[in-house]
C-alpha cells in the first residue's frame, strides 16, 4: 500500500466500500468480506429495483452495511418508494445512494436524483447516510456545468459523494479542487476499480462512459485484444498516483471499490497492502 504523497494512503484505505452487482452469486462473493463492511449494490434499468432491494435486505440482515442504489427513474410511484423505504428499514439498512438511473424514460414520477431526494425527505426517511454520484471525467449525456449545478442542489439533502469509476488521478485531483472552489462541502469516496479481469473491466468502463477506457480502446485498437488476455487489472499504480496527487485539504473519506463481483480478488489485494 503506498504511503507517501499529498494524501497518505492510510487515509484512502480508512473506509473501504465494495460495490457489487445483484446477479446470481453476488451474495456468495460478499461472504469474503467481514460483517460490518460497507457493500454498495448497483441498480439495473433492465432488471429494475427488486434485485437491488432483495440483496440489500439479505446483506443487511447478515450484518453488512448494505448501501442499495436507488435509481429515481426506476421507481414507479410514491407508494412503491414508501414500500422500498419500509423494507430497507426493516432489514437494518441505514444508507442509500440516490442516482438518476439509465432508463430512457422514467417509470414513474421521478425524473432525476434531485426529485427522488426531495421525495425521500418528505417521507422523513430513516437513513443516516444518503450518497449522491459525481463524475470527475464528465458524463456522456450531461455537460459539466449541469453536473456542477445538480451537485450543488443535492448537497443540502445528501451526506456524501461517490465518484464514478475513474482511472485518472490527475482528473480526480482537479475535480476535488473545483469541488472546494465551488463551495460543495460533502465528503467524498473515490471510485476506483478493484482487481478485475481486464477485458471485463474495460467493457464495463466503456459502458459506463469512462473516458480513459474509451480513449484506450480507440487509440490502441491493435493492442487491446492481446493486452486484455493477460489476466487481471490491479489498481496499485492508480492508488499510488492518488496518494501523490490529491489535494491535502480534500475531504476524502476513502475508496469506493468497483469490484464487478470479483470481491475475493479485491479483498486479497487489500490484505496484501495491510501486511
């Protein structure tokens, strides 16, 4: 684990969040984590919220700090939202990440994360943590100023930020500086890949609109296929660069590890750094 630089690596590793996708076998992968670990659970526009809520209930009752993604554009009604909140509360879930979601059209009354945050506030939700996403390298459908305005509006209803998957430490450093300059005072969890098979990682990153992944594929098309056959991506170099480049005054609470369900490999990487 890197220990030198602008942000000491122990600070980056102080609070780790592991993100999983609610597919078959996800619960088995989470067992590689000790109860009490924070586990974020993604939401798919094609599969709806139910797999996310079911896995959150399972993990919450098993003693994990489950953090389901609540996708605004997947919620069908105020009634469904109340049912979701009640189910999560009963399972001991106390933290959620509110996102807009990728549905082309809203399934119900909420078109974006701000509207869902407002509805949760009106319901007097039980969550002590409410996260919102941010995009240090931009968003494929929204310009930067729109993203900044949205984040500024959300900060009164949210308690922390999770950044989109990013491979670029310099871009993260610039974004954190801008966050402070714009007076957005929410603490940040930095989203980085875990230990993931390279082809899977680049495929998922391109789907998420991550610019570095798209740039690599576009510029190195002839090299991409053989490189992708050489095992797993490891985030060592990225984390070392983060430790060197992040602004010392940035309110970074830890790493949000995008595992794409390769939880065991990512846990082993973390443990290697702790030895």
